[in-house]
C-alpha cells in the first residue's frame, strides 16, 4: 500500500467538501477519482498533500510524489527554457533532459515566454515538468483538461507507461471514456462522499438496468423516467422486472443523479 486515506473530512465554513472518505491505493495502480464539478476531488488531493488542513481523518503516504495541480499556471514572465532550469534547481529527482525531450515532442518553443503560450501549450509544458520527475506516486488533477484529442491520448499513453514502470498514479477526471480506458480502480465521488469504489470491470458487472412500472422502486439509482416506467440502475442481486446490461456511462450518470 502506497497511500491510505481514512475517514477524511474537510469543510470550508459550512460547506462539507469531503465527507468521511476512505480508500487505499496499491503500488503500481492507476487510481481514478471521478465525479461531477464540486464533488470534492481537488480538496481530497490537497488534503493528502498537506495543502489543505483536514478537519479529521488519517492520511498515510509512503514515498515521494509529483503533483500536477488543477490550475496549470506557470510564471508568466519566464521563458519555457528558464522554467525548466528553475524547476531543476528546486525539484528533487528532476531530469532537465527528460523535460526538454517532452517539450520537443509536444513542439513547445523553448525561447517563448510562458505568457505567450496557448492554454493547452501551458498545460503540456506543466505536464512535461511533472513527467520529468522521478517520483513514487503521481497526483494529477485533470491532466488532460483543455487538450486536443491526440494530445489527450498521448498523455494517457504516458500515464500508462509510468504504471508499467511500477509508478502509482492518482488522477481525477470527469471524462468517462478516458477513465474507462486507463484506470485500474475507480472511485466515484459525489457531494464529498465516495459512492462506489472498485475495479472498473467489477463496477460494470455489479449493476444492471432495471425497467419497472411507475411506483415500483427496486432500490437503486434512478436513471430515467418515462410516463409509464422508471429506469433504475440497480445491483444485480436486487434486479426485478425487465433487466438489461448497463454501460459504465449509465452507471455513472445514475449514481451522480441519485446521490444528489
Ligand atoms: N477554498 C475554498 N473555499 C470555499 N469553498 C471551497 C474552496 N475550495 C473548494 N470549495 C468547495 O468545496 C467543494 C468541493 O470542491 P473541489 O474543488 O474539491 O471539487 P472538485 O470535485 O475538484 O470539482 P471540479 O471537478 O469542478 O474541479 C465545492 O463545493 C467547492 O465550492
């Protein structure tokens, strides 16, 4: 186990952002924290890394980490090259050569000022700095946000590569297709709580679509309602009425709607 979070709670004034969250991540795992806007994903990461003070709970993090924040902002007045130089001076286990290789691959002009880069290019620059670090666990808060589909796929490939090298990945996303392709374990977070946590195949295997007449609730998450029927996503063992297989998209949507 490389990371263990136990009964983590964090509020901002009266808003409960993280509400009794517990999970464990094994070394080499790709763990995705998935949830709608405001679910508490960023706050969870920030508590783990000591950037927010939890109200209560226990966090055990074994090993070194690299962190790609949600706001991928770099010092605007520096050039890309200078940014790499400064990062190498202040970051442990950082390879400037690796960073320069990624920047070349992503076609980021080294002599350009950060302020002149597009949003996506700045993200690519930040990602290059993170991938150039040698860490045990990589925390990436929405690593592919704002990137084009080709670049998104490349980033996912690089994340997978890291896991082949025995590294652990903790990332957040709201892009289901990405998570489905990449993650070993998924935690679905809604309103500060983890509603589902399992391997993706197990999640898909656990739930079915259940079409029942109005007024009957088989005890699952309501997915859709028509004049005559309700469509629920329910755990297999509770299924009744007309039963069909559920896709991961349907399961996620129903859990998010049902938990609100
Ligand atoms: N610094 C803060 N002060 C007050 N409230 C905050 C602060 N940061 C987050 N929150 C609130 O805590 C809740 C969880 O926010 P958080 O950023 O952790 O969610 P998230 O799942 O990362 O969302 P998103 O996917 O939109 O980035 C939200 O209701 C948010 O408004």
